[in-house]
């Protein structure tokens, strides 16, 4: 009921919902450009990230989709047991549109799926933007698979008979665990 009232109020506020708006009013609205002061301030950087993974290193190619001032890789971190042996640095530089920055990261990964995380920072249109991305390394081990499925319980649910047929649907439910401090 509340939504109907809100829609009704909005329709009353705009002439266009009740009838034709005169050409003069339409031209005046276009001239005012009500949205000129609104600017999208997305925090992600306008770039494309490609990588080539081998057993002990990853080559990351970062391509700018717009000019990015003060572009830098602020950190390269191994997650889930990955040890970073050496990582090239990209310090404050101008990354022009369609230009590329290449970074090579040497690592030592454990058995199973783990990640290399990179934090990127740059300035686009005088707005500082940050982006974090992760590169998957390896595949799920049997231990990781069993740990992932440990808290999943499968419940069978019988629906009421529709059209003379009873169907069974399985619902996967996962318990959430909280660690006590």
C-alpha cells in the first residue's frame, strides 16, 4: 500500500505522467540539463588485466582503458599459503590509454587452490581509485573439497501434489560457523 501511495505522489509531481508536456517545457528541461553536476565516482580503475600463469611465476599485463595518472601496484600478497618470492614493482607512473604495464611475480604455492592478490591504485579525472584482484593458483585439493562440503547438509523437500504428481526437490543448506574470540 505504501508503494502505491509513493507512485501516486510521484505521478502527481510530474506533468508528463498525466498528459503531453508542451514543446517549450521540454526544450526548457533539456536546456537546464539537471544532471550535469552528477558524476559517477566508481572506485575501480578503467583497465584490463590479463595474466599468464606457469608453475612458479605469473606474468601480469595491465592495459589502460583511459589515461591513469600516478598508477602503481601498491602490494602483491600471497593468500592461502602462497609465498611471494619476488615481484616486479610498478611505482607511480602514467598509464596512457591502450598502453601496457607488465609485472612478473615469482611465487611458491602449496598443494591445492590458493591466490595471489594485487592492490592497484591510480588517479582518473582527479579521483583516486583503488582496485584489488586475485589470481587463482592451482586447483582444489581433495582436502579442500572435503572441507568445503563439511558443513553442507542436504534436505529433501516434498512439494504438495500438483496435477497428481509429487516432486522431490533437494535443498542445500550450509551452517555458518562463528569463531569465538
